C-alpha cells in the first residue's frame, strides 16, 4: 500500500492508507489467521497495481497482473473480480476497444485462466462440476457430495 501510494500520490498518503487499512477490524482479525481473505486481498491488489503500471507494448506488468489475478481466482471464486477490474482499467487506458486492447485482454484472461484451471479440473474430477458448489442445476450433484447426502 505504501509503495502504491508513494508512486501515485505521496509517501505520507501511503502511510495513512496503510494505517487505515490495518485499522479495519476484519483485516486485523484475518491477518493472524490462516484463511484465504488476506491472500485474496494481496493478489487482487498486486494485480490491480501491476495493470496500472502497464504501459504500451511491454508485457511484463500485464503478464504478472494476470498471474496474480489467476492466483486470486484459484483461492476463491470472488477473485474473478480482479480480472473484471483489470479489464475495465485496460479499457479506460485505451479509451476504446481496439485490436491492441483485445490482444492485451486476451493475454490477461489466458494467463489467469491457466493458473485457475487446475481448480476447475479438480472440482470436475471430484464432483463432476467444475464450478462446484455453483451451477448444480446444470451439472447435477455427485452422489458423494455434501449436499447430495443431506
């Protein structure tokens, strides 16, 4: 947070942002637990930060942004919002949908999906539904799933 604010605002703004972020009760509680929320926050923030650093045809920041967005999606399905935010930022930077935007958006989504796909495969192998526990009306319930036993 400090590095982000220092680059785009000021060092003092970064210190205040870090203090405000860490003073949020949920952040304090999750910071000492072994849950996924803080990692999801970290990966989403890094993905957002890197897409803001992306300029021109350089693919380094775009690729890393896709990696962190994919890691966020692999943690929790709500990590998909990182991709949506990044696509909106890319569109804002390009001002309109162009061929360059489409190539960058496709690369970002592809890299994220590659990192997220093992989770989908695992779900399909175990319960025959890649997006389990969602879309059970489409894929049905595996007889060994928790919900089928209820």
